[in-house]
C-alpha cells in the first residue's frame, strides 16, 4: 500500500494502544511540498514547507469520539503487514473520520517506510532519512529529540 492506494479494513488503536475497533476505507495522506521565496536577504534560497495532508477512514461516530482527545489526537491503524501512526486534529467530515496530520509514520512488515515529523526534523521517504544531514549539521542527536 503506497500513498496512492487505500486499504479495506484496519484495526484502530488509541494513544494508550487500546484496540477500539475496526475501520474501513483507509485513505493514506499525500504530503504536499511548497517552495516559498525567503524574505530574509541573508537567505539566498527558497524555503520548503511541507503539508502532511490528511489520513481519512470510515468509522462510526462513537468510535471517532472514543479515540478523539482534546487538542491533538494520536492513533494507530494496523493490519497484518502495515502499521500507520498519526497525530493531529481529528474531525468527522462527509461521513469519514479525518485526521489533519502533524506527524505521520508508516511501517510495512516491521520496516519504517515513511516518517514525517516536522517538529523533530525527521523526514524518511522510502526508508531513506532525508533529514539526517540537517540534524547532524545542527548538532542534534536522537537523544535531543
């Protein structure tokens, strides 16, 4: 399942890792990157901003309310070979639960495929950590995050 594919049925877990139920029609997010020219004359290049998109799935209202937390919600969706972890604001829109993402991680067969965490400067795409050099240049180690 890549970002263009959808899954039929997955188990839904809350932040405490409690199984809450089963959801269907899971739509994976498609991150969007925008290049914005810098207003700072000392920065000659453009700044890249990422919008993580949304994670959507069909679920009953009671199930959405059971997983929703005040402010940001953390949830995970699991099938036998795929695990998706998302954090963001959860709402019910057009009959679907929609999580506007601030963090996203997708693992397949136990291997991290995608992880995007703008706050911690983590960007893993197809298993390649694109943010590692930036973190190293700033002197940040995994323990700092």
